[in-house]
C-alpha cells in the first residue's frame, strides 16, 4: 500500500512534468541544511529560552531518530521496489536507512517547537510554521524517498520529544538544580546510543554477489545525529555555568548578530564540515562536525555575544535559573 501511494505521486509528478519538484526539493533540502539557523537566531537575538527549547528538542530527537533508524534498518523505497524512481536530485540527500524520516525528524522539533513558542505571540506565524512542517513531511513522499509511515512516525517522534522537552523545561524552571542531572542522563544515553550503533549487527543481504546496502554507509548520518545529542548537554552546562549570555534584542545589534552568525555557519557548512569528514572519515568526521556545530550554536557564539554586547550589563538571573 505504501509503495502504491508513492507510485501514485510519481505518476502525478510525470503528469505535471515535474512542475512542483524544484519546490519540494528546496523545502526538503532547507530542512537539513540551514533550518537550524532559525531557532539559533531566536536564541541569540530574540529570546534565549524560546530559542533553546526547539534546539534542545532537535538535538534529542535526532539522536533518538538515528538510533531507531539503525535498529529498524528499513531499506529505501527504490530498493524495496524498482518501480519507485526518486524525483530530481532527491536521492543524493536521501542517505541512511528509510525509517523514520530524518528530514521530518529535523523539521518537526524546529517548526513545531517554534510554532509552540510563537503561538501566544503571533498565531499566524505558528500556523505558517505548522504548514511548513506538513509540507516538508509530504515532500519526502512526493520526491519518492520515504514511505508515508517513515514520515508519520518521525512526526509522532517529534511531537513526543517536544512534549517531553516542554515538561523538562518547566520542571527545571521550578527546580533548577535538577537540570545538571538531566543533562548527565542525556549525555549517558547518547554515549550508549553511539556504542550501540557501532557494535550492533546489521543486515548483510547480497544480490548476485553484491551487497544491497552497505551498513557502514548507513551509519554515517547516525554518528552525526547522535553527535548533536551527545554534545548538547556539555554545551548547555558550559553556557549556563560560565557564559550566561543574554539575547541581544531586536535592534541593530541583533541584526548584526544574526548576519555574522549566518555567515559563520554557512562557512562552517561549506568548508569546515567537509574538511573534517575528509580528514577523519565519514563516521568520526560527521561526529566531530556535529560537536563543532553545537558548541558554536550554544557556547562559542554566545560567548562572543556576551563579550561584545553583554559585557557591561548586569545579569538578571543566576546561572541555575536560565
């Protein structure tokens, strides 16, 4: 049934001569490239807590999603059925196993988390974000790289993580001293996930003497995704204990902060991340790339913000109450 649905969408793509394919490719690619900058800018510029919530949810969701994906080891639709032909260049970014969808598990915590944050302030922004989330999930089906269940489970996964993180944030707000313990638990779980995906057995199916899917290639994204979950507790602990920056605000300083942050992140994505992968291999290079990315988002750039913009301001909150 799931394959028939993808074939129906495939016939529709052919009928309209791939008119919607570039749009679907663009919104899908954005989810796993620069979408993470949106909550980061909220974190740096607008409201520290409102930006941290979707970021923390994202990092947790990615680690969990990678572990589920490398446990289920479900092959991609075109491997399961040769009639499925992915649209455009979508196959290039469709790495790893199929279930659940990594793109959806990335978009879910960000779009969903920001929708929750902005709903009391600007409802139309929340509705727009939810629409973008639904379109992103659908785009994975439309492009022929994920089945409906891949997307639906990733959506459910995102909602569960967002709910859990919301409860955690409220719990920590009422009892700030417990945050360090929760961060330690997250770090230990991420470390256990990393050991698990490294040493667990994987399917080794051959056709005409050739391996259908190389598990080592399937593990690449897992190292990167679990890497962000592993690094976040460390980054959060460092920031709240020693950095304690304040969001710059919606002013010229905020605009400058956003522009510079975007430029640095783009440079990292284009130059440093591929360099790390080339030097350390697809597994550890991706993990190191994730470590650098999270440290930049949560610690390093906020440290610069405090140095240049918060230097002479008194902190209104103690380290344990942020």
